[in-house]
């Protein structure tokens, strides 16, 4: 089992890709997989994401408490930015 912080990081990273490429079923499915891990393994009820100037502030609402994480912008947006800059390398296959 991955830590809550690891799953939040992976979920948020792929969520940016899935949100910008809704036709990319692999990205959508992967985002859903990490969301299910958040719900089922870590008992997350909701996630609040606040994009700030230099970081993402993420609050996870769990059954009995809240957990807070901060991730540098460039760390979360790395894959998304690569896809945007070189879309020919990241074709969507149907």
C-alpha cells in the first residue's frame, strides 16, 4: 500500500492530464484508479486542491480528520507540461 501522500501526488498529477485530455481514456482510467485508492484504502471523502503561485496545497478530508499536503508546481505539472510541449510523443490510441 502506498502512503496517502504518494497517492495524492499520483492522483493530482494524472488528474491534470485527464482534465486537459478527456479523450485520453488511459489518463481518465488512471486518474479514476488513484481516486479509488484514495477512497477505499485511505478513506478520503473529499479533496480540496488550491493552486497557488508556486505550489499546490491539497487538503484531504478523511472520515475523522483532515490531512494537508503541499507539492511544488513544477513537480505536479511536469507530465502535463511535457505532453503540451511535445504532443506528437503522446498520441492517443483508440
